[in-house]
């Protein structure tokens, strides 16, 4: 019979804790073409993301997409890259750090909070191993996706189960699959917008821009669009907006097929023709600023609006590590405790 030694090396003598796994999509290691190609290869190989016959998509991905897209994407990443690294990784790390601080200091919970990226580093597998080493016999998973989609939240679950498939002892798992209408999250968003208006003034219209999704996925039963509607309507109600002063749009589409509409870029190009010359835009589906918010929305789409005759365009940053956001996320976690 094997014998356990005394002290912390004996798992039976370690204190059990509840671990928190915070997840996000992921990012390249750096803005080089090589690193971006490696990241895109992992991301676009996921059948949750691209629902296409594998044998056919493999040829398209490696024969066309990964030969052309990485260069342009690397140029876009370079525009927003910070000295410390990718904005998405930096903000996500701050969010995880602050969640642990609030849970341990304010709520007196014995826990360890780790960050895992669905694609790239730090991986979900590595994050789970950290929680196992900390003797987390129960894990609460918080994907930083307020609106559920199979392409994001379910893909996260796939990565978790893939890692746990190798474990002898399985922890209890509680997974938060959405918080689209959570009042504290909506309030944090509304307050962020109002504070921005107080300082910078209010545009004639505000756009709530969510990441796009192929229309076919919605028709097959993905509830993402419905959750986006929940968030947008709750936010408009919280801000007391009339129906003509706000609009829900979708960004970041890929390929020629129809995606959820209305499209953000097309809408911005049309608004000046409707005599809307000043707009504000916020991305309620992004918990942390990233390529899609800082480059696509704050730069590229701004240029489209101004070139179409717009006069004033303001991007309102994501919640990131705002204290209200952290408190909202902690309350969502605590409901699973």
C-alpha cells in the first residue's frame, strides 16, 4: 500500500477550497504574423466556431484563410498592443485578480481565482491544474461572456471537459452560462455610459454593438441573439432611452454568408444620411476591451462613420476592471456558492 507523507504533500490533510475559473476567448502571444497565425489556427479549427464539414473546412482554412488573414490581423493587433501585452489578456488578468481580492477580503471566502483562455495562453487546462494543485474540490466557472452562445460558452465547456477527462478525481463544477439580464451588470454598464456622457456629452444616438453570429446558427437554436436583446432592452430601460435614440447592431462578421443583422459597419455608414451626425457606441457583450473593440469599433468603424458624413463618434470603453463590474461579477459567482 502506498503511504502518504505528512504535511501539505498529503492531499487528505490539505484544506479544501472552492476555486474560481475565469475564462475569456484568448489572444496571440504577440502581434507577429507567426503568432497570429498560430492563434487563428487554433481558434478557427474549433467546430463550435466554424460549423462546416471538417474535410472541406480544413482545406479552406490552411489553403486560403491562414495564408491571408494573419498578416492583416497582425497589423490590427499591432495598433492596440501595449507594453505589457495584449489588452484582452491584461484586462482579463486584472478582472481575475480583483475578483479574488473582493471574494477573500470583502466576502471572507477561501478561494483561488485563476484565468484561462479558450484559445492561446494561459490555457484552460493549465488554469484547471492550478486549481487542482490548490486543492479546489469545487470549481465555479465564470466565462466572461454575458450572452450565451455555443461558439463561446459551450466551447469553454468543451475545453474544461477535455482536460477533466484525464483526471482521476473530479471536482464539483458549477458553470455560469450567462448573465445577460443581471441587474448589477446592467447597472454597471448604464453607470459607465452615464459617466461618459457627463464628461464628454451625449450623441444623437447610441449603438449597442454585439459580436456577430452566423444567422444559420441562430436558426439551428443558438439563443445568443435573444440574450443580446435582453441586455440591450434592459440597458435602454435603465438609461431611460426612447426607442429612437438607441439601436442594437452586430459586428465582426467573417465570410460571405448572412450573419445577425443589422450590421454595425453598414448602420454607421447609413446614419449620416438619416441626419444622425453624432453617435456613441458601446459593446455590452465584451467584458474586456480587445481587438474587436479597440481596433474594429474605436478605429475602423469610426473612420467609416466619419467618411460617410458623420461629425462626432465616441467609443465608450468596456467595463474591464471597473469596481462596479467586479462587484457584479462577484455577486454572480456568490449565487453559485
